[in-house]
C-alpha cells in the first residue's frame, strides 16, 4: 500500500512524525467478525487513541501541494423526424475545456478554484430507474454559461 504524502495534511517543521494507524477488516456473513491488528478496550471513550503508534519519517517534504486537473467535455447531439423516419442529423458538436486547481498553502489553508467548471458532476437530479418500462427516460438539459 502506498499513500502519497501530498494527499495528507502533514504539519511542517516536525523532525519526527508520530502517527496512529489501525488495520481493520469487517467480515459480515452469517456472523459478524472483526479482525484488527490491535486490541480495543471498550472502557475507554477514545478508540483513535488506542491505535498502534508509528514513529519516524523525519523531515517529510511535501512540495508545493498544487494539484491541477484539466477537464474536457465533448457534446454530440443528433435528432431525426420520427414520422418521416429519416436518418439521424447532427445538431450539435461542442468541446468545452476547464481546469480545477487545488493548492494547499499550509496544512490548514487550502484554496480550491475552478475555471469554466463542468456542472455535470454537480447533479441534484433524482435518480431514475429504467426497469420494465415501455417508454424512454426524459432528461432536462440546461446550459449554464458564465
């Protein structure tokens, strides 16, 4: 298993890191089994405090902590006259580019920015099921331009 240091908020300036770590597997079939690498004292309120301790990793360098994610959206729409049963005609062919930026200035201050965001990933529509139906699903198409 490998976890990038850039994905975690590591305090700067500490010579030696001290982390709590626990490996856990829950196996639920006819009975529930919980496999863990350490003991869990249920009389203590803090379960995180009981994790095994790992020390070391001195002077971790995380770099600039900048993540740049480009996006590209391709739209191709076709339509046809259902009565005349004509061939499909292309009505729209569009490309839309965008950029997401994440900069962790410190372990507590993070800047997230989106340039020309792709709103298709921020959907609040209710899910529709297409099971045992004789009609097609209908979708509302909105074009939001900024």
